[in-house]
């Protein structure tokens, strides 16, 4: 997700912890942590469809933009 001019949450001024807290509050899912957000940011993991949907809601980001970022991240990871 970091491929598209930095992670979307950084563009709106959120720290990893803040994003994790917002995702937890919105989704009610306690499994999201700052560490998971860090993995997304470093390209170690790509958020799945479930978290991309919540990211879109929390960040007010079009779903298509998140899907494109995930596709780019997948292609980039395969080249490493």
C-alpha cells in the first residue's frame, strides 16, 4: 500500500497507532494493531479486502484507489 505516494493514512496526518485505533473503533475488530499497520506501510503485508473496505471508510478514500494500490503492491512484491 505504500507504493502510491506514501500510505493514505500518512497523507491525512495519521500515525500508525491512530489509524489502528480508528479501524478498531469503526470495525469493532480487536485484531488490528499498530504493528499490523506498520506491516502494511513497510510492504510486508497487503491489507485484504476486509481491511481495505474499512480503510476506505475510515480514511474517506475511494475503494477503487485502495484496490489499485493493493494491486500495485502485489506486483511490486513479486519482483523483489
